[in-house]
C-alpha cells in the first residue's frame, strides 16, 4: 500500500484593507457542508483538473476557516478517489463575502494511477461482478468502481475480482490485482481492479475474435434449432454443443496437476480451447457453457469447488425458479448425461460458496 499523499497549506494572503462586507456572494456559491467539499474535490480530481476554485456559503456567517482546514486535512484518508489519484494537494481559502469563503485547491497527481476508464457506481460487490465481467469481455482491463450502499472489505473485492474472471468472455486467463482505498474505515471508498491477459496484445485480439465468432456461430445454430425458445431444451442444446465441439485434454490436466498451473493458463484452458481448438479441461467446458448461455439469455454461472475429491469447475443454471448443476466435463468423459440438470445439493459436488458471488 503506498503512503498517504502529502498535505501542505498554501500561504493565505489577506489584504488588511479588504472590506469583506462590501463584497457580494458569487452566483456559483453553494451551501457549505462536508458532502459539498468532498463533491467539489472528487469532481475536480475525476476531471483531472490541476487546480480548482469554489465558493461556499455559511448560515449567516462565512464557514470557519479552521473547520475547513481540518476537513481538508482528513479528506485524503476518507476519500478513496483522492487517495488513489492524488499524490499531493495544497489549498488556500479567504473570505469572499459576508457569509462566503473562497477555496482554491491545487493537485499533484500520482503518475501511476490509471485514468483510462470512468469510475462506475456499484451498489454491492455482488452486483459489480456482472459489470466487471462485461468490461473484461469488452477488453477493458483497468476498471474503477465507486462503492455505494455500504463499506466493502478486502475479501469482498478479492472475490469480486476472481468471480468476474470466471464469468467473462476471455480467450485466455488473466492475472489480477486490486486496490481498495481507503480500506474499511470510510464510506467514500474507491476500487481499482487491474487485469493482465496472459497473451500479448496482438495474439489476444486474434484469439478473442475467433472466440466471439465461434460463440456467434454456435448460439445462432442452437437458436435456429429451438424456435420455441424452451429454456430446458436450450440448456440441453448448449450442453450437447459443448460436448460435441470439445474433448477432454488429459495431457493438459496432468500438467496442471504436477506443475504450478499459473505457468500455463493460455487459450487451451478457457472457452477458446473448448470451442476453437476443440480440447480443454473442466474450466474451459464450464466457461464455454456459460458464454453460450449468455448469448441465448439463459441464466448461468461458472462455479468451482471439488467433485470426486478433486478441484473442479462446473455450471449452475436456473430453471423454473430452481437451481441445477450442469457439468459438461463429467458427461463428456463418462459418455453419459448423468450430470445434466443435477440437484444443486448433489453429494457429488462440494461448491466453494464464494463461487456464487454475483449469482
């Protein structure tokens, strides 16, 4: 965690002969409050302004300069936006009328803070999973969030970051890091999620295009074969399409079991492996099923845990208000359909509850 930005006061230059009583209140002045000051600072920072000036009115008398200074001193520890984007800020204030104060703030920005995306409002970490997964699917790898409706924890952000990966249209795995600032003591938090694909940009773009084409072709064929749109029939058609397209990659599975799996998480591990290359492991089966369901507007989630005593990835679907398991991997490797629409509480599966984040 980087250090809190430095704070300093600009010299306040006051003319002894200034008659504040003769000044009129500026038309753009706003009532002074803690929320107004934070909004003033955060809006300026999000716009990237090097400096900003605002006017604030009190109730009959000008806001206290000491109280304003105290508020500005603590703002950096309370506002996640300031903490993330700003390395230093200085300010000066002076009277601007009988009940008004003029505040000027100058910012020095942190050069390492990414500004490529506008921060997105998020009601909860669970709700944000869908937003982040869609952003990843669209090729956005630095995602900023402004939590609303309660404080988030480090555990919340970590699970959000991971669940979004599992349910995004990605042609390869991605590494992730995040920053929650301030931590858990403020109602003005800010979250930066940083993802890095395991492929170079040109190869990533090519693989993503191939994956999108495969998803479009297969989903169109499934929809054409199921004109009445019956959800159970569609789920079955997606299940069968994944199994017909992919085969289990035992060599890759053995490699993952014996070597640090993070060293080899290329396209073959994902839906790209299942739908483009034609071979993958459980993660790719589950991802392919999930992404095809998305194209057909069928509720679906990719989840992990253990099955048969080993780490495993499968899907949860919703049909007639009930949740069910669909496991293309086991059906393909056993040559059965015993794992299609299984009860969600099947003893064959021990789900990691955090996998249901966002479901």
